[in-house]
C-alpha cells in the first residue's frame, strides 16, 4: 500500500508538472515585454501557415468529442473598433484531457499537443474556430479550457489573454474562488449554447485590456465580464455566413 500511494503521488506530480507548463504561462514579470512574459506563447510560430484565414478547423474536429464552434470579434482597446489582421493561436487538450502529440510533430510543439491552430481576424475583426470541447486534465481540479496567444500586426511580441472557459463547467466556480480571473483581454468565460449535437460559444477579445506594458493602454484597469454576467451576441451574421446552425434561443 505504501508503494502504491507513493507511485500515485509521483504520477500526479508528473501530470501537474506537465499541465502546469500549459496554464501558468506567466513565468515572470518583465517590465519591457508587452504582456509581462509568456511561457509557451512563442510556440505559435512553429508550424504557422503562411496564409491564415478567419475560420479554422482544428485537427480535433473529426475526432471523438463534443463538436464546438467558438466565434467572436476582436476589438481595439476602446471595445468598439474591430481589429483586423490579428492572429490568434489556440491550443487545447483532447477529449481525454491530454495534450496528445502526433507523429511527425515538431518536438517543441508536442508540448501543446496536436489540437492547435491559427485564425486571423477579417476586416470586421471576426474569427471562427471549429474544434471539439476540451476535457479537463485527468484527476485535476482545473476547469477545461482553450489557451490563446495573440499577435497584433503592430505589436512587437505575442501575449496571452484569458483562457476560454465554459459557463457550464462544474469545476469553474470552485476554481475561480481560489484563483480569480485576470481578465486579460476581457473575461474568458463563454456561454455555451446547444442545438442538436453542436455547441456554440461567443468569445470577444479587447486588445490591450489588462495587458501589462501595453503601449496603447491609457485607461484605468478595467475588469471583464462578471462570471455570471455574459454578453449575448447580437451579430449572428458571421455564424450564418459560415453555414452554421444557430440554437433556437440564440439572440
């Protein structure tokens, strides 16, 4: 029994170390780097395609798991002006909660697993990611999430925003009670809507909001949406133009 407990402790420790490298991305605060530093965001350049579109289908889309479409608008700091040509790099766990690599992947990129990809906002600041719902890490208390790294065309380095979390995740509120959101770019919590077998969620981003050292930030620090206060999309055009079904209660 003693060795079983020790073995389990070691296993959990290894899982924690692996996962912690994914979520605790600010390893230090740098007074010069926009965003204050980011552990892993630089991997967005590994395998980045030359042409990036506003709609991306992740490698997980045709794998087992709940199909999920995340769509949204990226705004300038005023929260009103759409920001075009902004690259969003995303990575997430698979349906089993692992950053599972694929054969032939770059060794560094394996850290983020094979369900990763890129979108570039269109002229209206819009983007769409077709993927599957990520699963939480095995034997962990962290809610499921999708990581995001942002690269603006006129900003020197990439930086991270709040991870995308899901309002119906039972692990969400207990986690935020201990570790409140940073609200980087606004709240990462999305309202999940369902029609038939498809889940959809809207996630808007405000560039520079609560981002350390952001050169355009001349406003007071603002908070994102409250955990129980979600903004409904008033713009269904982007979903409809992609031929996507909308839930009956989507307003």
